[in-house]
């Protein structure tokens, strides 16, 4: 169950596997080849980091399960993020606070 508060835009839940400041997207793709799904996204954010993100889940629980799989595969800092359209949004606006646990 989503807690939308004042937010009424469609959302997609994903898992962020890391954020990298040095290097290019091409370099990062080479380093991560075979370690992440082929459809992983490399998004340069407004702070200059390249975010490595995977998954397109319709709900928080599915993304949380995917996060656990990535943690088990060695991405210890993986966490769930949410996108409203093309923009990353604030997770707390989409999920009940008590549902968000590390």
C-alpha cells in the first residue's frame, strides 16, 4: 500500500547500488560488466555523481526484495529509491514511514 500524501504522480521503485564521483559512465560500465544486470542505469545527478541504479518495480515491497538480493550479491550499501516520471523523488512521500527500514 502506497502512502501518497500530497503526491499523485505515478512512481517506479528502483535500487541504487552505488554512487561514483570519479571516472566516466563508460569506465563505470566496464568496471561493472558482469556484476550488475545489463539494463542497469547510470545516471549523472546534479551533484556530479554517477548513480548506479537497477530495477523497475511497481511497489516498495518488490524493490525492497530486490535490494536484499543485491546486498547478498555484495552491494552492501544498496537502498531503495523512487522515481516520479524521470525525476528521483523523496521516498518518504511514497511509502509509510514505518515501512522504510534499513
